[in-house]
C-alpha cells in the first residue's frame, strides 16, 4: 500500500507522526509532501523524516499569492502522483482534493475546524474529498454527510498518554523546571480565514506580563515579530521539545487555537484570547464541557485579567485540572490508533464506522 500524506502546517506533522511510524512498520510506503510553513520543515529535519517540499519558495499572503501558490502545489502534486501512484491521499490540503478527483485516488481529508470558520477551505476541498474525518463536535456544513465523526481531538493523536510522557529532563536543558513558569503564545493570525480576527496586542501583552511576573517566570513563543520590550521573554528551543515545556507550565495564555488545545489535553489550564472564541466546536467542548480552559473574546478585556488572576491564585490548581483531564481522557479515544486503522483499511473502515460508530472505542 502506498499512502501519500500532505502536511500544510507544523501541527500536522504531530498529527500524523505516530500513524506514519505505524504504517512504515507494517511495510507500507509513505510519501510525505509538505509546503513551506513556519517551522514545519525544521520539525521534519530534526525528526529525521524524508519528505518532498512542493512549494519550497513559499508564497505571498495576498489573495493572488494564495491562488498562485495553490495552483503551483496542485500542479506539482499531480505529477508527483503520476510518477509514484499512491493508493490513497490524506492530509488537510485543498490540492489533495483536486488531484485525487482528477486521478480517481481516494481522498481522506482531516479537519477539526467547523466549516463556518474555514469557509473557503471547506468550499474548495470538501466537495471532492472521498471522506472527511472530524471530531464529533465539528460541523462540516452541507458536507457533513460524508464526514466520519470520532470522539477525540487531533491533539490526542500525539499528546495522548499512549504516545507522550512529559520529561522534566528535557525542560531542564533550557531552564529550571522546578520553578513556576508561564507560557505565552502570540499567533500571526494572517491566514485567509483569520481576516478581521484580533488577538493579543502590545498593551494587553504587557498587562498580562505584569500580572504574571510576581508568580513565576514568563516565556513567550511567537509567530509574529515581537516588540523590543518582549524579546527578553522569548524562548528559543528545539520545536520537538515544545510540548514537554508546555506540559510543566502553570498556565498557558495565547491567541493560538492549536496550542490552547494542546495545553488543555495536557491538563494545563489555558486562556485563549481572540475573536474565534465561541465559534470552534472542539475548543468550545474543551472549555464548556471539560472546563480545561477559558475562551475570552477581545471585547472582554477585563474578564481576561480576572480569569488569569483567578487561575494564578487557585488552590490545588494542578490537581483540579489533572482530574478534569482524566475525565476528558476517559471519554475520548486514541486518535493516532484510530487514524492508522482508518487509512490502512479504507474504504472498509468507512462502512465499519457507519455500521457501528462505537467500533472506535476499540482504540483507547
């Protein structure tokens, strides 16, 4: 079996990495294709994985730049598939759907964002995808009928206890893990679906730091350029070590969706501050059902400071959130195991899930 995995974001490397190892151990041939995006290529190099970058020159962030980049990637993916003849395409890309449809190759699209949050992506990729894999709380709009729903999160493909054990020795390579510390994350928020979305600005960032300072050290990881006064807090580490650092943090605060969810499934209380709050199903579940974090809109600045102060002063905070995490894990599956099974048994796996959705609970 030949499996082509298309990665478009650093988080997607983590999403697929355990499945890739499992497939290769079973003798399947895995083609790993990427486009240039943030630290994605650095992650793959450090992990020692072979890959093909089909847009190594990158693209501009304008609408025209996005269109040209998509056309280039689709063209290169098409000829890669002609040469290598994969049996199935999987990933989170629009190009998979175009090329798979033309070449009559099955396409399994993975996404955890509701279609209403990423409308352009949904309109371009879902109509031609053979199947869509979504968390149970994710709505794929009018394409929901082709979606296979699972009880988990993409973050549990790599942060489930079956696959990840936080290691203080790794954190100790950078600073003393015994000291209390906080992680702040500033996203760029420049994707096409981020139009009009606001996050943590300079003044708010400074106020957050002023609140946290008396209680521990502060480390910032940022996609965007930092203002000079924040450079002293920037953390420079091997990207493969970030989850270990996050796991021992007291609190995570940021305007990034993925890192908030990662903190939540690790049992680290998160505070997410942006205009996506209330619109993304899986994050609403982490916040409103499992109470592993807080989503606060940019119009609610006083509430942001109140929540941070409340978390800092909460007695037995680690134990409280550890219990919340245990409850969440007891109700979710190991998504890496499920994904591995689903792709290698496709399309019979679709019928298995439609006949008996509870079959997924074999993957604990």
